C-alpha cells in the first residue's frame, strides 16, 4: 500500500502550493487551489470561495498531472477531472442528493468508481465494492492533516487522481 500525507491550510481561500510526501518522507507531488484569472478569483471571493476554482496536482518539477474543477449547470452540480498524463476525462457527480453526506460517482467512460464520503474518517474509493484507496482529512486549528492510502491492487496508482478529487470534495463540496 502506498501512503501519502500533507498539511492543507484550513483557510478555504488559500492558493498556497502544498507539498505531498510519500512514505519515505520525500516530496512526491504538489497540490494547489488555482484560479485561471483574477476575475474568477474575485467572483469566487464574493461567493464564499466555492464556484470558480480548480484544484491541480503537479509533479515536483511543476508539470500538472491532474485537475479537478466544479461545474454548475442549470442548478446541477458536478466536477470535471482531467488526467493530463493519460488524457482521460472524468465526470464526478453526487449520488444520493437526499442524504446528508452524499457519495460520489467517478466515471471515465470505462469504469465507475464510487467515493463513500465521510467527515472526520476515511472516505473510501471503491470499484465493484472493492476498496482501491482511502483519503482522510483531520481538522486542526490552522490546517487539515491529510492522509491518502492507495491499495496495490488499484488500477490507478498515481496520487494526483485521488488528491485532486479529495481536495475538491473537502473544500468545494456541493
């Protein structure tokens, strides 16, 4: 099992680059809240920092690996993910709108991944009810201690996929 950890500032408006560490304690990637222009950042500030934002995960040399952004169309909310390494697009949508903490369905046209979202505990990514990864954010006074574990059997082995989706769900939500 691969394990990654990082400390994400609790301030929702933070665009700070955050280093992600692997189990050896080395920086393996960088996650950042990104705005494509100043106008979007200004609009987002006026709307509680939850609409015009994107989360990027990059390699340590700065090459973007995965992006995840919120999309609102006609009252329906979903996320779009883009794996810039494989070129795959992902549609991330809520399942179970009527429950307090809905699960997410992540689809790429070939497979369906479920994210069973939990607050203050492990949120588990599953394929056919088999766990492939788990992501947890524990709130501290000024930051979140975040941990990601990826199963050896997971068809997706790069942390960028799980981290970008986890960040979007944690900080943007519905």
